[in-house]
C-alpha cells in the first residue's frame, strides 16, 4: 500500500529568505521592462503557482490555463507592484483571485463531462521529496478530503513553504487561525495515513451453524 510521507512542518521549506528577496528583486526589475528579469520571475514561481491553483481548482484540466491567466494578470499589473510584500505572496494572491473568478464563471455555465486526463495536473502538483508519482497522487487524494480552508493553509505553509504570516495575509485571516488550520489538517492527514497502514479487519462471514 502506498503511504506518502507528510512534508516536514517548517515555516519555509522551499525558498529561503534570500531566494524570496531575489524573486522580489526580479519582479521590481521586470516592472522596469527588463525582459531577463521577467523570465527569471516567471521561471522561479511557475511551479508554485501550478501547485497552488491545482489544490484550489476543482477542474484539473483548467490548471495550466489558470496559471497562464495568473502570470498574464501579474505581468499586466507589475507597474503597480512596489515590493511591500514578497513577489511570491503578491503573485499567489493574484492566483487566488484568478481561481475565484474562474469558479464564479463556471458556476453560471454547464459543467462539461469529466475527462480522464487528471494525471498531468496531479503530477505537476505533487510535492517535492516524495518517492514517486503514485505517492504524490495518494497525498493529493488525502488532501482532497480536507475542508477547503485547512487544505489551503496546509498547501501554502507545508508544501509551498510560505511563512504563516504571509499565508494569513493571502487567506485574509489571523496568523493564529492559519496555525490552527495547519495543525488540524496535519492531525487529520496523520489519522488517514495510520488508517491506510492499518486497515480495519474485514468482518468474518457468518458461520453455517448460525445460519
């Protein structure tokens, strides 16, 4: 049975502060029309955007389009970015709005039939450091069972490595609320992992004598 390991609970797993500072510097340079800085900015944050929208979006087929929409919105708004927050937090806030707009648009039109091509989106959203694709899909399935707010808090802090303060800013809630959501999400995931490792024994069939 495949049992994915949970990410180690650090406030910053993926990008050290210096890397966030570099991304923010690239965004500020890109604002001035530096095409090389634009390329660095997009490449540095593309995977984080993909993973974030994949966990927010109910339609895996829309992940790439939502990521593209996020960057188009961001590049069109760079002239308003002043570096008051990290460029990554600023960009993920744009991604959140892009997903919300997409969900509102989808709600007013018929939903197309599901197609069996969810694997690429699941693979793109797979957390780094897991043994393989199957483990990533298994963790995605576990995450899908969490309430939306807890899943978002877990993805932002434990998988994308955002500080709790920045995750709180994105989620429009106090830092303590984010910490509580992450703690509850981890507890639920650990329970599900334990249950996956130790499934309940199947009930014994009734004996013929009792029939």
